[in-house]
C-alpha cells in the first residue's frame, strides 16, 4: 500500500562522531508512506547511526532529515517518538518496568492520555503481539522472543506512523524471527511504514519490498529487493551474500537456463516447474 507521499526525506546527510569519525557520508534517499524497507550492510557500515539520526537521537552534522514534513533539528525526541516507534539494537536496554503491562503503559502515560485510553492502548498493543496472557509478568524474566515483543508492544502503544527496528531478530530462533517480522508485516499491511535493519538476508528477501545497502557510510545500492540481490558482485563490497535460495537459483541459471532472480523457496519451485514445462 505504498503511496508516493514521503515520510522520511534524507538530504545530503553527513554524520561525524565527536572523535571525528565520519560514519555517514552525504546520504540521500526518500522513504515513502507504506514501504517496508530492509537496511543491510557489513558491521560498522553506519546503519544504526542512520537510524539514530532518523529518530532524532543524533542530529546531522551536515544536511537534513525531514520526517512528515518536519526537520528533526526543529522537533524534540519526545515529539518525534509519537511519529516514529524505535526498537533499539540490544532492546533489553529499553526494558525497565516491573510488569509487562506497566512497560507498555509507560509511553501513553507520558503523553498524559486518559486512563481509559491508556488501558485501551495497552490491551490493543499486547493483543497485536500476542502477549495478553503475560501482562502481569516481570519483563526481564521472559524469553528473548517475548522480551522483543514487549518492546514492540510498548512502541506500538504510542500509535506511531512508522516503526524502525534495529536488528530485532538477532539471537532469535527461526520461529522468533518470523514472529517478529510477521508483526512488522501486519503493521505494514495496515498502511504504515517499516524500516528494519538485519543481518538475516533470507528475512530481507521474505519481507522487504525495498532494500538499501550501506557500505562504509555510503549507500551502495537502493532498489527493489529483487534488483539488489541480483547484484552479488556489488554486494560483496559490503560482505553481503544474497540469500541461499537466490544463489541456488542463480546457479541453476547456467544449468537450466533460468533467467529470474528468486527470493523464496516457493518462487524457486515455481520457476523450476515453469522452465521444465517449457523444456518439455
Ligand atoms: N559513539 C561513537 N563514537 C565514535 N564512533 C562510533 C560511535 N558509535 C559508532 N561509531 C562508529 O561508527 C561506525 C558506524 O557504526 P554503526 O553502529 O552505525 O554501524 P552498524 O552498521 O550499525 O554496525 P552493526 O551491524 O555492527 O550494528 C562504526 O565504525 C562505529 O565504530
Ligand atoms: Mg548497528
């Protein structure tokens, strides 16, 4: 459900840390309403620095970031957090309340909403991530998967227009990865924008329609996920190997004459079936 209304405009963004290390070098890109964007790149490429600039935790050294028409230099982080939900890399650092319910209620309470509205938002957000049954539990004692979901629920309770997740699937098992990405996809299907940083290429292929690749503080590639994974030689510069299934498909290109770039197992299956029908 992408309409071409920009939600994040990044214009000539350069960011230099106080130790003079320039982590982002003249970045230009626009994210549109309703997109699901994967952000990938080697360790230290600048992905988290970019997300912190978007969420206003860091301010551009040069250039501008416009969120929903407002420059991040002219808005407080607190105000931005009602537009952008941010799940940090190492999300456990975001947990601090003694129950799941209090954790999720914290943001809405800070907005000074009515008690009825706070309770409605807690209920809705916990239902969204499937955790209503553990609302009285102590968050740090939960499984890693459930802790991540509590953070996501607390972010959704702010009713943000877009969510940004920095490596939400690190350390999660297969099921946990797909549950978290599934929650993000639901949010996206409801018309919201999602940005996800991850090192799991198969998840990018499964969920993100667009992918931006970072390499040493610059954008290496920015396009549809299919176009991006069709360029393994360029991706090597940022030490990225396309998903295994894409590589299998590419190797069959020579064997079976397959032309298409496949992103998922079912796509590869269909492509092989079609090609064998054509050969028969
Ligand atoms: N507070 C800081 N002061 C100085 N340099 C920093 C600081 N934080 C990050 N950097 C450097 O900036 C560069 C980009 O870091 P960043 O955390 O944005 O990378 P990343 O792409 O998120 O990497 P990863 O995949 O490992 O999370 C790295 O070289 C990092 O060492
Ligand atoms: Mg990072």
